[in-house]
C-alpha cells in the first residue's frame, strides 16, 4: 500500500473545485425598493413634528441650561468654583473633554475606516454616527476652552490659537497641549466637511420633494446647501473620488486625535500617565466608548422610526462585536499597565497602580473594570446580541465605564503624586456636576435638531449597496 | 419663439439598463451627454468613457501646502519671531513640529479635496435644464436617465431618439434650455 501511489498519480481529492457559496449579509431586509428607501428617510422629515420630539427637546433644552449657567458662573467668578485644588489641578474638565472626544471617534471610524475596509453595513448608521461625532466634539470643546477661566484669552490673542498676544509671544509648540488644539480643531472641521459632503445628494432629494409639494421656503434652504446637485454621473465620479480621499485622510486623523490626547498625559513624567501604551490604548478606548454611544442612540431611533429593515440584526451584531473587540483590547491594556508597573521596578509607578486599585479611589477603579472589561464579554453570546433592550442597557454601562476610566487615570495619578505632604482627595463641586450633566442636554438638543431636519441615513449610499444597484443584474438575488 | 432645445432625456428603470444604454451612447461617439442616477452606479464611469477623476491632484497640492504651512509657521513663531527658550531645547526641530504639521496636512487636504470636487463639477450651479425638468425627482430617487445634449456635434434629434429607443429607453422627452 505504501508504494501504491508511485504506480498511478494520486487522484485529486476533489474532481473539481466548487467554492462554497457564502451568503452575503442582507443589508436591507424584505426586498425593499429604491423608492421605499427615499420615502422612509424623507418621510421622517416631511411628517409633522411628533409629540415625543417636543418633549425630548424641552427636556434637553432645560438640561442644556445647566451647562450655560455653570459656564456663566465660572466665567464671572473664576475657576475656583470648580473643585480643583493642589495637587489635583486637572479633574472633571479634562475627564469630560476626553470622554466626549472619545465618543466622537466611533463616527469617524464608521464613516472613514469602515469605508476603506469596504464594510457595506456602515451605510445605514454612518450619517447619524457622524452627527454624533460633531456634536460630541462640540461638547468636548466646551471644557478645554472654559477651563482656562479667562476664556477670551483662550480663543483670541492668547493661550490656545496662534495669535500674537500683547507681549507678542506665540504659543509653545513643544507642548502636547498645543498639539491637541490643532488635533481637535482639525478633527472637528474635517468631520463637518465629511458629513456635509455626504449630505449633498440627500439634500438635493429633499430640495426637489419640497419644491414639488409646494414648500418653497424649505426647498430654498435645502437647495442652497445642495449646491445644485443633479445626480450627474460625471459629478458622481469626482464626488466618489473626493469621498474616498476624505475617508483616506480621516483615517490617520482619527487615530492621531486620540493619540495626541493621550500625549497630554503620556509626555508628562507623572507615574500612571508616563506610559508608552497610552496611544493605542486611548484609541481603542475611544472606539469602544463611541460604539457604546452609537448603540445608545441608534437602538431607540430604530424602534421609534421603525427602521428594522435598514438597521438589521446583522448591523447590531457587527456593532456589538466591535464593542467586544475594543473592550477586550482595553481590558488587555489595563492588565499590561499593571504588568509593566511591576516589571519596570519603578517604585513610584508600582505605587500608582496599587493605589489605583486599592487606594481611596478604588470604588472608581472597580466601576471602571466592571463596566469596561466585564460588560462587553456578554456580546460573545448571540442570544445577548439579539436581545435589543439588553444590548441597550449594556451600551449605557460602556458609556459609564469609559467616563470612569478617564476619571481614574487623571484623578488617581494626580491625587497621589511624588510628595506625600501634598497628597489630597478631589471631589467635584456642584458647578462642575451641573456643567457636565448639562452637556448631555447640549448634545441632545443638537441631535434632536439633526433627526428633525436632516436625513438620518444616507439614502444614496444605502441604495448603492442594495441588490438593485448591481449593474450586472445581481445573479444571486431575485 | 419657443424655448430652445437643450437635449433629450430618456428614462431607464434599472441599473443594468442604464449601464448598457451608456455603453451604446458612448460607442455612438457622443461627447456632450450624461447619465442621471440616484447613486453612483458601479462601473458606469467605464461604460460612459469617463476618465479617472482629477480630484487627487487638488488633494496633493493641499496636503503639501498644509505640511509646509505647519512647519514654517512653527519655525517662524518659536524660532524666528520670538525664540522661546524651553528646557534648553532647540528653538526648532521638525520632530516637535510634526504633530501640528501632520494635522494641518490633513486639514488642508480635506479643504482642497472638497474645493476640487466643486470646481471640477462646476458646482454650485443652481440653474440647470435637468433641474427644471419634472424628471429630476425620480432621477434622484429610483430611476436612471440618459441626457444627450443638443450642442453635441453629432446631435440629430431623430437619430438620437432612435439610438435611445434602441437602447431600451422607457420614455424619451425633450429638455428645454
């Protein structure tokens, strides 16, 4: 038997190779038509304003007043109204800044990185996620601008932007804080541009529909921003190239933004901050928290507007798996920080981490571990991913956990620095608490205006991934 | 005098139909013609004979401008106009200037890309015969159109109509300028 194959050539294992037909995930359920997509998305804007919208808008607006009041009090009185005191001179302001800017990262990941990776499921969630990015950057920007106290120096001649001040001194570009000014303002600007380019074809649809239904005022304003878009394929050719390039530059942008935010800490010499793992760890955490927020926002929208055919179980599965993957990366980073603190044999570094887990702020540390490391592990199970209400609750835990992560990193490291004589315990003042919770109102107001006046999903992009869009007839469907 | 003729507009109902119609109009030698589609149909550029977009050239110029702006701005501010002495470090080094120059590269690239897209598309153009026609609502919704312009040197009303009919157009109408 051993030499049988020498007489005859070995037969092929298979007579012929038949690749298994892998079913492609259906991105729009129930074989909907192109026109159905237009009617569904435009219908949300064209319908009369629902009652829940007014209620939600009033609540958000009221909440936003807390931020306005908190900031007015801060500017008129001074930064002493916040709970900062030596040695904790950065606290809720920077925690909230990093929290909000991190949330924004999921929007750019969906619109840029998933675009380059040809993940077609991004199409139905990218518009709302990009809106979330922009509004999150707005909320984030409030804190660094106002934490300088005399805010007029931050914006005009002064601390942040390179305008010469009265002494003709320019900002100090060796500082990561100055890099951060450029990173965050570029991020906000490019996110708005990317979002706007995506909106142009959809604004053109609304322009023509409002014109036909006789609403000339709305038609004028949508038309103004639609730039005279007419669906010309010669235009689409340049448009698609521009969109691809924007995705291509937004990808290194989004990775750089949270990298530079992490430099604010990592470039300092403080134990607990001075670690090389910070850039990838912060980026993973940002995407983790951002997808948590995307789920928090999209699941109610899906239920309210009956968008189950457009945001399918497949979309939710994909988002849950990204939360699982990035949450696990974050968990690994927590473990690796501890390992390096021990392996590096630096007593200050070692103390900083023991103190994090078992010191005065241990309660915050364990909330962080529970929310960020344990919560996402539920998403291994299909049953969990299919339970929409449970997914929504878990997404809230992700948001809470990521806020605590920033709190733990910033406050525990500062509260126990090199000199035991200066050790302190930080707790926030009422002004800080109100200012932070008010930003959820600011975010809510902006997001509600978005879902009322702009198409919440990119109609052209959704149509382009439907089976009808295949110019070669789509042999696998019908 | 009646409004002059801008061209012919022909409706097709599916993506494969417009794809094959575009190939036929291209092969008939027309130059001033276009397709109106609700979304970018994959491969239609090739079927129409549209060349690769020139937008990347704008992006490249924008990116280089942004990088040079960042580097020279930091050199001017921290090393030339008002040298800042910090920790005995050099007044200028491309290393510490890099993050800001990197961000400005991206910022300028994004603006140049969008400007390039608008310039090449001759937008904003709020008046256009296609926008005036009642077809545009469906052209952005679920139907596909071929527009052959009267200014094309090969344009002849009867022959263009025959070509579009042969290509399988569902409905053909004339567009006023």
